[in-house]
C-alpha cells in the first residue's frame, strides 16, 4: 500500500486533520518529510 498517496488523498479531501496525519508518522507509515509535504507544516509532537 502506498501510505503517502492514501493519506494525502484523505487529507486533501478533508477527512484527515494534521493530528490524524501525525499518527501515520508515529506508526512509521510516512516520514516526517512526507508529513510536511502533505500538511505544509513542520512536524512537532
């Protein structure tokens, strides 16, 4: 599964918030760099 593509699609559609996307970083499904690419914000805990 392409987690980056899936998370970005859901984020862009408004289904995921920044906090939802952080969970995917914590679970090692996407990287911190990918988090920034999706949300346009720096990752912070």
